[in-house]
C-alpha cells in the first residue's frame, strides 16, 4: 500500500516512497502529483506526454516526450534541491526537467526558472543523474552537450507553489527523486482510526450487500481540521482523485471481500493521505455433514459427521431403500438395502446469523456381503487342450479373489479382474485337482467356493511320415499309398481330412490315398471325449519331364554341361557310360556328342538326352594309319558358312578348309610340312551371332 509519510522534524528527512502505480494521468500539469511530507519518490515512470506544455521556445529548448508532473507547496521557506536518479545507470537513459513558479497556474506557467536538458552521452558525463543543488551557479543548460545536468537550487518562501515537469526523451528506465535543501513541505493528513464492515448477503445474490461506509469518515478524520474524506475502489483512483464512489452510504460491493480506499485531503494545503479498509459479506449458511462411506450392510449403524458450524434443527431425508432417523440422521442398516443413496438435510432461515433456508446433500453407499457365483458347471478337461475360460462372478465389492486352498493343475492359472475370477490356460498334467477360491476385501465375512477339476489324457495318435506316390510326365498318379493310424477303432472314432476338407465316409483307422498332398486325422477317445490329431504329407516323386543341357561356350578352356529337369524332383545323373551321380554338372568334357541319363531316385522314371561339345583337336598325325591323319573341326559341319584359315608360325596362310570337308592333311602345295605348331582362325555362328576364334595345334610326325 502507498502511504504519504509525515515529516518528523523541521529539517528535510529522507523517507523512501515506493510508487508502483501506472501514472498515466500525470502527463499534464493539471494532474500533477502533489508532494507532501518531504517524501522521496522511487519507481516513477513516464510514458507519453498528454498535452504538450513545454514549447520549444521555453528555457533549455526541447519539449515533452515521456513526461511526469509534480506539484509542491512550501510550508517553511529555505533552499530547495533534488536529484533525479534513473534505475538504470546506462548513459543512454536521459532525464530532463523544468521548474515553473512561484505561484503560477497550469494555464499560465510562464518561463521555466530552472531547467536542464543536457544529454549525458553527448556531454561526456560519467553518470546519468540530473537535478538542482547548492554547488551550481547556472540556472539553465542544454540541450545536448551543453552543461553537466545540474543547475542552481531555488530559494523558496512560505506557502509558495511550484510545478516540476520531468521528461525522458531517451531510454525506458523508471527513476526516483530525492529532495535536499532546508525548506519543508506541508504534511499529509493522519488516519486516526477506521473499521471494517460485514453484512449478510442480499436475497438471491450470494456474496453481495449494500454498505454505509460514511462512519469511517469521522473515524479517520478525528479532530483534524480542513480535512475531507472521499472513497475509491482502487488505489490508483485514490491517488489521482478520479472515479470517487458517489453513494458511500448505500454502496453495493462488486467482490467479496472488497478493499475500499479512503483519501483524506487537506482543503487548505492540498496534501492527502490514503488508507484502506475491507467490506465483506457473510454468505448464507450451507450446513455440511458426511458419513463414513462406503459401509457394509452388516456394519454398525452409521451416524452423521457434522462439519464446522453445523446447524442443528434441520430435517434428514433420503432416497427409497435407506432407513434414516429424520431428526438425528442415524441410519438403521437392519432395515436398509445395499445401494447408493442421497441423504438430504434441510434447514430454515435465521436472519440473526445470516442463515437462509438451504439444503445440503451427501451420497452414501451401503455395500452387500461378498459372493462367488460360477457361471457354468466345471467341465471335464483334456490335457494340453486350450480350455474355455472358467468364470466366477465376484460381487459385494470385493477387491480381490484368489485360490486359498488346494491348487490348479500345472498349465492353468486363475486371476481376478474387475469383479471376475477367471481360470484359463492349457493343463499339462492329468489327474483330479481340488481348489478353494476365497474373496478378499469388500465386506466381511469373505465368500468361499470349493471346486472338482478332472484332467484327462489325450489319445496318442501317429501316422507314417514317409509316404509318396509316383507321377508320370503329365502329373498323373501312378499308384497309391495307405495311411494307417496306431490306434484301434474299437475305442476311438476317426475323422480323416485332406486339403479340400473332411473326407466323407472315412471313419476307420486307415485310409488309402490315391493323390499326393496333406492329410490329417483327428482321433477321439470314446470314453473321455479328449481328442488329438496327427498329420502326414504324401509326397510325390516325378518321372523326369523336360530335360535340358546347358553347355559351356564353343572352344572354352574347360568344357562343362549343367542339366536342368522340370518339374523339380529328387534326381540323379549319368554321363555316357559312367555311374550315376547326385550332381547335375559335368566338367572336362571331350568334344563330340555325349549322352545324359536322368532318373528319379525313387525309381519313378528315367529320361535320356544327347548334346554336343564344340572344340578343336590339339594335334593330328598324318602318318597314313587312318587315325588322326587330318586336322578339322568337324563339330561345325552343320554350319555351311563356317570356315577355317590355317597359318604357319610366320602368319603365312597355308590352307583354308571347311568343317564339312576332309580337313588338312599336313601338306602345302603337295609337300609335307614339318612337325611343329600351326595357328588357325575359325569363323562360325553361336546362338545366331557371328564369332571368330584363334588358337594353335600341333602337327606330329
């Protein structure tokens, strides 16, 4: 709160005055802050100029930018000085001031008697303070670099009035003012006494009432003279003397509680003081009470728990099903049913204590005793079979349920969730198992359930796993395969299935299959109803269908062949008269025609193909023994456009031959050539592309 402090001696005293208002109304002379009690001011801010009242032709030049006006009235004469200090020490913060007086009016200020518009940065000052003091001799300075920001203080007389305009042309900082000198100001009035006011709420308007605040005028003023009291709803309004409360003897509050401010103003000096008091409204009584809730149906009869200020004399009532004493609120559980009820308490008006007719209600829940209910009878179960969940409904607001005696077979587990106890899982052992389920929480005593789980073994059914049927080249079956289960038909029933579904009419323990594929058998024990299944896949073994040979390129250094068979099967392969092998690749093949045999490993068929290796002889022996007497590449004889050029080691063309001809006999112009290496270039077509290949061979004599 802002207070104007009294001066305690005839000399100036330094009293801190914190001003936290947004003083937007002090931009103009007519709204100047009245300084009383020699109070120093801090936290002052100047934003905007209001009406421009400092003309450029005035002393010190310039004008208002962001201004604040102060008004002082001298009580005892002497010297008057002050210092303006920005909160920020940054030299960018620039404060200017003009002093007008004595005894001028706002509409006729005249020329300033003191002023300073020096800029700290432009004047190369070491701080940004400004003001008037006893060590200066000049009475005006500025603008810009002129001066040192201080001018001579003023000699003042009793009852003189002065106006001070403070302007901040540059910067944003708030600032403070500290007074100095020997003169004194008039004192602010003193608040003698005050009181808060409290009233009952208006009908139908909780928290609102009409107040007569005028008794505080006499209390605050006491015996002081020339003092008037005015009332405000905000401190800022009280300081600026705006928006005073008009109907102080019949004021309707706007909040509860509400702070009201009194401005005590001296009609002679203009000084004022501000104090405050509170007005509050007593709300209508709403009687609060409660019960311990929830409670159990077999508990002690509950009685009300009254809240602070509980008003007796009301009437209790409740919704149907609850037995309640209308005078005391005690509940009779013996005559009540479990459930949730609304208990109402009604009181009548009592203006003496601001009590109006009102009703209070409370919700109370009465819980039943817990219970366990099995949804369906316990089933006879099969080992390793996923069971339908066994469900128990737990009621009576029990908070849990668990097996407290005995046990479930391995593989089964019980759990409680949201009022349901459930047994799930796959039993992994056989036998008879007893168990007890007990509730926890809720009302006491706990509910108990004793149960007979029987776990039966499954039929151990198997089928042979290595059956197959041979298929011909067209994919037709060449035989059949009989699946035989290991169980007797005397005490089991059987259901056979294939990929299309259940096979009708097949109820024995064996089935003759004429088609390959996946087969399944479900065997059910006639006594226990437990069943198990077995699966078998009858495979196929195929007669080789399309057999193709992939041969390495003509004249490859190492000749190979890869055999591909369609459809895919399990085959073995034989080259010419060699034994069968698992690999479908043969290497280091000689030139000429070869035979390949492919057969299914399970004897479902054999197929033969023929292929040719294109290569050249490494030598020939023209000795007349009819063996290797000529050299040729006869594997190209089916290419009529192919031919071979033969050269000696010097590159001389000796002979051109055709693969379909007799070949070269080792002579040149009828004369035998010596035994040595000779070179050749063959021109041929491979996969419809023209090629040529060069190498050499030996003539051996």
